[in-house]
């Protein structure tokens, strides 16, 4: 842990193991924090806040730029740590480190663009001035599936705004967070500005975050159930909240689309990070006219994917995060098959060639998925493409919106008018149009409905960490 500028290693009886999901081996032990250490970190952040908020935007930007340079310099080491504890192929881990660094440089620049304004008054002797100032101590909770980019997407804007931060990373991936905080330390953040608390059980730390009056903002990425609980508790203490939660993305292939091109795109985004992404497509709607060509291309590409340790050459699909994740995928596929879906490839746990030591599930394509199946409603978070065929008479917009989630959606079409109508009618915060990667540090990221509150990235991202203050002058 890293609290008030000091590293705390913890004792043997107050630590927990970090496991490699590819083979179940123990990588390291990290301190088991809990409420008491979370409280100490919050106190450190609160003490550091007055001096940090008083720094200029240019001073804060300079430190963030140094952190950006250091992260890129150390990207290979950080990526290897990520692959070992999270499982994604090393190439994908390297890509994520670069993506994480993007948020540092983007918000270093945005720090200098936190503008105020003047407002005309109806009274001739009055003037209004609006200021945007840091909200205060920020408590951040990040997930295991993208263990570094989710840190910088939150801490980058918070630090740029002049806030101080306490981070609780996912218990499955604390080592990537440790490497990130070594970057922050070496970049020159003053003591107490950034703090890291690791814990086996997230509940006591989360309780301290929502109850402690020194915390003025909570930012969380994770499951919808936990996000709702934390947001409810934080609201009871009038804290600012932003949550990026679950998703159940529709992937719509209209009749005029090139089904082969769409299938290639689906394969790339669906099986990214072994399907463990909140923007991963869950329901794949393909017009019946192009369904056979789509499925032939998709199945052929998916069947060639190689599963294994992220350190092995040619591996394109890593392990799921734990045994419970495998069980969830198995249950959804079994339910779909029992209700009439057809397995075109995969559909089982992988056990050969040493894969039985890890949490591997075969990349899977299901045809004939219907609304009564669990996979049609529940977020899968695994390597399963669930394909639904539709006809001209079907209301594809209503079908796509038939979920309580609202994070991401995808459209493949060459018909501009129909695409625009779908774009405007979809109840999702992010829409990719013939595009499988509608995300960037420069673009707002977030969802509607049960997929969350607020936006990350872009100029909107820093606004989440600012309070608005108005001054009225009588002259």
C-alpha cells in the first residue's frame, strides 16, 4: 500500500495472495488493508488537499506529463505484470498501458482549460463570476478487467482538477496498481496527494469511502449491483458520485451491411479481453439475408483463436478471471442450448494442454438465441457470441433497447438515413457505427439507465471532479 508517501508492505498474517488465472499459481502477496488503513489514507489525502488545490494548473500538468512519460518508459514491465495477474495476452496488455498513458497526457492538457465565466446581471450595479474548483478528496474503486486504464481514467482528471485521491484497486489485480503508483511517486506527486489501499475484502473499504465525511466524491467502475449500493450509501451522505457499471450491448447488422466485414468486426470486439469488457457485445442481431455469410465468417475466425497464457506466442484468448466466471459462462451456454440454441463452435471449458490449471472457456458462437434465454438478458462477461436472426418486419430498435442496461451499442450499415434514426433512438451512451472501438481519452465514456452515472474521458471527465461556485459583486 502507498499512504502519505510511504510504502506499507504489511505482515504475513495481514496479507492476501494474488493468483495467475492462467495456471492458478501464486504470484505475490499484498497487504490486506481494510477500514483502518483506508481511514489513514483518507486523512492523508485530506491533509494534502489544501496545498495541492493551491498549485497552479501548469504545475499539476507538469507532474502528469512526467507520469505519462514514465508510464510509457516502463510499459513493458507494467504490461508483463498485468498479463501475469489478469491474464490478457501481452500484446493487449501493452496496448492498455499506452491507452492508460493517454489519459494522463489528455488531462494534463485539460487542467489548463478549466475556465470560469462572467454572467450579465439585470442590475446595473451587479456582476456575476463563476469559478470551477476541485471537489476535494476523491475515493476511487477500479475493476480487474482493465486494471491500469481504469485507474488513469479516474485519477488523471481528479489530479488535474486539484483533488487528492485514495484508490482501492480490484483484489484480483493489485500489482498493476502498485506499478502505477510507483510511476506516480517517481513523477513527483507530493505526499498524500495519491494514496493506494489494497484489500482482500472490498466491503470495509467501500463502507469507509461512503461514510467518511472527508471524502467528497466517489468514483466506481464495476458491477451494477455494487454500484447501486455504493451510490445509495454515498447519496445518504451527500457525496458526489460517478459510476461506470455493467452493459449488455446490442450489435446490429442491417440487411444492407457487408456481413463478412461485420463478422470480422464482431470477432475482434466480442472476444477482446476474453469478452470481459463492459462494452462487449452481448446480443448480436443479424438480418436473416446475411446471417449465413456472417456466421460462416465469424465461426471460421473464432475457431482459429488460440487460448493459453498471455505470455505464449500466438495466444489470442486468455483465461477468465476466476472459477466463478467460468461457471457463469457455462450456465448461460447450457441454458441457451437447452432452450434451442445451436453451438457452432466452442461451447465448453478448455482442459487440454495444461489449460485445466486455469480458468479457460472455449471461444463460442451460438446461433438461434431467443429472448427467453439467460444470455439474452444477463451480462455474460465471457467469450460467447450470441446471435439472433431478425427480419424486415421486426422492430430492431425496440429489440436493441430491450434491456435495463445502456452503455454501448454497435450498428453495421451503409444506409445513412436508417443508421441515423437508429443512432438517435438507441438508449445507449456509446454507439459504434461500422466501428468497434468507439473509445478514446478525448471522447466521453459512460452509460444510461443501469449502466451508470456521469462520464469519463473528454472535457466532461474533468467536470466530474469540479464544484461550481458563483460570486455576485455589487459595484
